[in-house]
């Protein structure tokens, strides 16, 4: 365990800092000194949000209520709308269940996840994660006294773990499991068959709480739409918390609105926690959301999805043309692609011998940046050994140039 400043809480000792931040500051340094930097680290859509949503925000500017405390769990009209929207888009019906469900709005999905784990975890409780996964999951779990248990997806193909491997780590004592589909950093969603199989496993563990992080739900650029385990076994809804928000699909990471829908007994717990930590999130933004027509979302996202699909196809073409086909898989959603560096020719320059299991991703990303100006995120930030993540959001011309530079670097021995 790394020792930190003795004046600080020991709770922080085991919490890692993101490597991405270091790389970003290096990239900024390079840019400021006149270098041509191709930043493929973006975790957000670089576009303006919907004009209709901007109008909805403007409408709220002159109301006193927009500047005052709102209810702890969020604006009731927005919460109701979000529940209806989730039922419609996921094809589920909470009223068919025997228990009550509710919604809690928080300051972004990250805060929502922190609230969920703060509400359900006791010291030493195990939470199963499927990696590669978003770096904040294990850190949030540790902050709340939990123990992350990692199931590795396969390095080849689409990084999807076999359900058999999940089964090996889930026990009757496991407190929760996180499912993130579409997935950051892989850029795919789990198949219908996988979700069905997962559902069959989850019903065997009646005390397990399932956290379904669906923040990239609207961002699938290849049909069909993602499906979820609870659609195959609706009884699982009774202990599932669905997480979503406006950061990714509204291109509004800075407005900090996320939410979860789950059984009322969990949402009541979140209410206690949120009531004494942050209180209800931004009133102005929630009021605008309460009056905003979510139907605008599809029109807004369609051209963005076409852009992401084009860049995904471009990536496939460039990888094929430069003998990198072995690291290619079909990305379908979110806006990421994960490269298994061990399958690239350049890796032989780093690996010392056959048994060398060290993680060289950080070094490779630094060398890539220095040699080509291309910035990608080392997989160590995602529990993805010797991998790096690139973002597909850059405009096409610069994305093409970035890919040319990247593929050249990866194929030089
Ligand atoms: N979940 C995943 C998988 C993410 O990738 C992110 C952000 O990158 C979040 C949650 C958090 O989103 P927010 O910006 O709403 O806090």
C-alpha cells in the first residue's frame, strides 16, 4: 500500500491517480511549444449540445427557483420523466413488479455511482467488476470500504469475458456486480446471448445487487440496440440499479447531471447520503430537463453516430492496410477502441523475453506521443494490461492523419 501525506486520511492511500492526466499535461506542453498534437483521449463528444436544450436552459434563467435548493433526490417532474423514458427505451415496466421503484438525480453519473456504493457497501464487501473497465469503479468501491474483484475479459477479440469466469468469482457473499454496456474502454456492448446467459447466472444469487451502468446506451452506431439482463429475467429488476445521465448522450459532461433508477429501498438510502453531502443537484439544469422533449435526442445523435461509424470503418481500413488486422475487432458503441499492444509489431521492442509480463503501455504511449504527436490513454487506467484506448470522436481529416501516424508507429519493429 502506498503511503501518502500523514496529515491526510489513510482512506486515500490505496486510491490511484489517473495516468491520463500526466499524458494530457505532456500533450499540452507539446502543443504549446508548437507541436502538432492529435488528441485521441477524449471521453466526451466534442460537439455543441442540442439547440432545443440550450433554449430550454435559457427559459429557466429568469426564475428564482432555478437558483434555489431543490428536493434532495432531484426535481420530481424530471425524475418521473426519466423513469418513463427508461421504461420506454429499455422496454420494461416497473409497475409490473411487486415493489416500488424511484429515481435519484445526482451531480453526474460518477457521483451517482459513488452514492450507490456509499449506500450499499459495508467494510470488506466484495464487488465484482468486469475488466477492461472504467477506472473509477475500483477506486469508488475502495473509497467506500469495498473490495473490487476483477474478472478479466479476453485480450483477443472483443475483450468479452466468458460467463464461466464470472461464475467463478461470484459467491453468495458477493455484495454487488457492475455491468457496463456499452463499455468504456472497449467500445462494444455485450451481445444478446451474453446478457441472457448472465441473467441466468444472476438469478442464482438472490442477494446480489446489480449496478447496470448504461451511460453510453444511446451511443450505439451499429444495429441492433444494446439489450440488458433484466429484459430476459424481469425479476432481476428488483435488485438492479440502472445508471444513466446526460454527460455522453447530450454532450453535456460539464453540466453534471446523472441519475439512477432502482428499488425504493436503495434510493431511500441514497437520499440520506446525498442529503448530507451535496443535497439535490443543479436546479436550473434539472428544471430545463424537466421541460425538455427527449425526442430531440435521436435527431441530434443520428449524424454523430454516422461520424463515429465512419471513423470506426476508417480504423478498420487502416489496420487492415498496415498488417494490424490481428488487433482489430468491430467496435459498435460508446466512442472508444482498445488496442491490444501485445499483438502489434512494435511491442517486440519493449518486451525483454518470452516470460516478460510487465505492462509497457504507459511507456509506449509516451513514446508514441513524442514520436508522432498522437495521444492515447494507456490501458492501465482501465485494468487493461498492455493495451491503449483511443477515442473515435475527432473530425475525419485529423482522425485519418492520427491513424496514419499511429499505425506507422505500431508497425515499426
Ligand atoms: N460511467 C462510465 C462507464 C464512464 O465512462 C463515465 C465517464 O467517463 C461515467 C460513468 C461518468 O459520467 P459522468 O460524466 O456523468 O459523471
